[in-house]
RNA sequence: GCCGGGGUAGCUCAAUUGGUUAGAGCACUUGACUGUGGAUCAAGGGGUUAUGGGUUCGAGUCCCGUCCCCGGUG
């Protein structure tokens, strides 16, 4: 993997870049839709391409439990198995163990957990997680981390962050294929500045090809989140890609790019779409609301995605209210298209030295939820 | 026609010998969702208990009339 910075924004820390992987180029800043089980729910790879998707995220935790890394390996790797020829990033499973499994027990050696769907017992170590991700053969793979909940006590966060660093060292050591796969380290530290700083320095010393910031957007105030992102980014090597994990809302993406983030992933555009809430240039729109029953305009009057070119709000509402399978599909297509459109606008604005203007224009039009600030 | 059973929220049903403001599920309305949850959670609206009388301190509940539904029988 190679990362080159193309352009720095004049007024902010935003930048555009080019990430070259063994399955092609990713232009940054970029948003990665989440395809947990080897599919971005409801949409096909071809449709993802049409939405402007360049890289998707898949999940070690889920794919390990089903169908198992051996099967995917014998299919010729994840790209072959799911028929996606562009880059893939796999998450390590640290977050899923934290958020999905009932019984988890963390020790120095690793984490034991019970599967969230059949209750079976499993044990992840840093070495195991690398082995699985090498079998899946994603272009970018992640270190095993522990994601401490918010809020966490300082003492818990300190120990947890220390453990994440030790696991990062073991992951790096366990990696056998660093020619075609890039291993990103994950920075933790909860909401404590000194722990974030320490975590950043320790991981930078290990010289990863890219760095992720994890453990944020877990309910902490936005002010704190941005302070921490800013602090971490300032202490990361500028020439390496930076990935803010699990973020976020459109307004968050703008803020994070401003601080110098290159990569994002989030379930919001896809999960919310399945539940009937889509993102548009004018803000969030709950298509199931009765107010759209007779509204024959598209979701977003300025969008040229397949959904907006062909279907009305009234029809989409009808599809949702009748439980039709097309409803989550069309909504997902729109929101994914919108997120990728936004990233493209951001890249273009940076390259033309007008990122600041774009940011202001976008936020003046986009009606965001004030609870999120 | 006669005999029996039954009419409670849009739907399916609760409501202990008559006893606070008639409840629930689904549906509906409105929120929430940040390294996935087609999941789920939260809040809300909705009732002259078929209808007209009566008994009672008090009736969805007991009595009488009327209307309607279901089963049986002519």
C-alpha cells in the first residue's frame, strides 16, 4: 500500500490524497460503507460502484463466525468470494466483541466471548485476528483493540489503552503478509487527553502504514470528541493515512476532514436507510412520516442517484409502510450515494482551494440535529 | 320462527363474586440509532364498552326492550 498526499487545504488541516492498494486506488478523504458480512446490506457490488463507492468495510468478527475464514480462503479470498474487485478494509473484531457479544472476558492474552447469534464460545488473540484477516485477504486490516465504553474511569481507560498497545505490538509481529496488506494501528485512550497522547505516541513508534482513531462517538460530548481528534491528529505523522472509526453524520465528516482525517466508516447511511431515515443535502428525512404521503418530489431535489431520478417520496413511503423489500434498497442506494457525493465534493473543494466555502455552504443548507453537536 | 353463544381501540382480545382514570399485542403517529441491528428501544394519539331504558352509593359486568353477528334447529 502506498499513500500520497495530493493537496493541502490552505486554511485548515484538510487534505486530499491517493491510497494505492493491491486492488486499486482510493481517493481520500473517503467514506467506506459498512459491509459487515461481506455485503453492504441490500445493495449489489455493481450498485455500490454506481454510487461512487471505492472501498468497503467488512468484519472479521462476523465472517469468522460465519462462514469461517477457511471457506473464504478456499474461495480465493474475500474479494473473489463477494465479487468486489475494489479495495476492502476488515475491522479486527475488537469493537464487535465490545458491542455485540454478551459474555466477554478480557485478559492480557486476548478476549473470550460468546457468539451473539448462537452462544458458542470463542477466543480472539492479536495473532488469531491477524491470521483470520490474512485468510480473508483484505487490502487494509486492523489491529485488535479494546474499545472501552463511555464513560470509563481513568484507571480502567489507562489499563485498557495499555493493553491495546501491547496487542498492537503483537499484531504487527504476527503479520506475515505486509506486501499486499496494510495493517493499521488503532489509537484508544477513552476521553482522557494524556492517554490519547500516550496511545498515539506508542503506536507511532511502531511505524504502522496508517492510523485509526477508535473509541469515539460513543456518547461523549462532541466538543470532547473534536478536541481528542485534533490532539491525536497533530501527533500523527502527516504522510500517513488517518482513519476515524465509526464516524459519522455528514456534519461530522466535514468537521473531521477539517481536522485532517482521510478515512471514515459508519453504519448510519445504511442502517438508518433501512429504518426509513435518509440523509439529504437539506438534512435528515424520515420517509415514513405522514407528511410525505402525497409528496411526489424525490428524496433530494438536487440528487441524481437512481432513487431520486426515478421515485417519489410518496412511493418510497408506500414501500416502507407495506414492508416491501425495495424500500430499504432504494433508501440505502440514496444515502450511500449521498455520502460518497459529499466526500467527492469535499475532495474537489480542497483541490480547488475552496473547502472553507464548501463547508459553510453545506452547513447552511443542511439542517442538522442540534443534539449531535 | 325457535334454542344457544356473542357485540369492549382500526384489528385480535383482556378486565378477579358489580368497585379508582376500561388494559395489552398488532396497526397508526413521532423520536432515537455513529468500527451494522432489515433489529430494537422510547414516547404519543385513539373508547358515550352495539343501542335505549332499569336496578344500585357505584354497571363493560346484573335485569328488560331494540339492532347486528355466529352456531344449531325448523
